[in-house]
């Protein structure tokens, strides 16, 4: 897990003031729920994992996401979020505005948002046992696609192009050990989809 959290895309970051906390309340609340369960956090080597995002407004191509290297911070504030304003998948390039550089998983979030206009929120977590449990039981990306790369974005596009029913609103990332993504029309839907399946995993584990 030594490379977790390292940004693999090229990024143009324009330093800008933080969003008002009223706009970030749901992001902070759901991120805290995941952090309290250890689904977002930090590895013993000091590398953080997990992130969360929401479209800047329904239908917008822009989205607000937790920043790079914030996984291990116990309580996020507006200073830990930024807005991704454009993504060029083929060029492996994105732009963001805010007090911090966007998460290393921003390209994957962007691919999900582009794949389905009804999705307005995404949560990315890590958990080895839960990941093992979900692999190939939910839509699963290729093991050859690394996190934060155009290849992972292409895998996301491929999964959505299959037009299968997304009953659980989850993706397992085979090439990103421990990586799981949930999504929904809003953060409540994305969060509940994740926690519902996580509770099922915990129950079956006993």
C-alpha cells in the first residue's frame, strides 16, 4: 500500500478561498461517519486513504472533493475541500480551485459523474475484508487499472456502458487493493448504499 494517495495525474491548482461550511455540511458529516468506521483514514506508513465528493450543484460538471492527503485528518474543515472544474481524461489532466489540491482519486470521481448525470455524490473507501467480499459480486474494474489513472477512468466508463442494473450502487476496484466506491443521487443515498452493504458484510463475517 506504499503508493496509496499519491497523485498520478497532472493538476492545475488555483488557490482560492474555502467554500462556506453550510455548503459542505453533508460532505463533512458523511466523511466523518466513514472515518469513525475506519473506512477512511491513514495507514501505519502515514499515507491517507479515502475521499468523498459531491457535484457543485445538480447537473454541474464541477464537483467538490476532499483534498489530497486528508484521509488521516480526524475532522475535516472547509480548508480540506476543493472544486474540480475540468478533467481531460486522455491528457491525464485536471484543474481545481480551492485551498487544497484535489484528491488523488479525482479522475475516477469525474468518470462516474460523466457516466451518469443522475449521480451527484460519491464516496471512496478502503477496507480489505469488505473489498474481498465485494469483488465480482458488484461491478468490478479490471485488475490492470491502477487508481487515479486514465485506465481506471476507462474502466468506469466500460462498467457504466454495460447498462446493467446498479442495484447496490457500488464498484469494487480490482486493481486498487481495498478500494470501493459508492454513489448516489445525493450523499445520503451514496452513504446508505455503502453502509447497508458494509453491515451485511459484518454480519456474514461473524
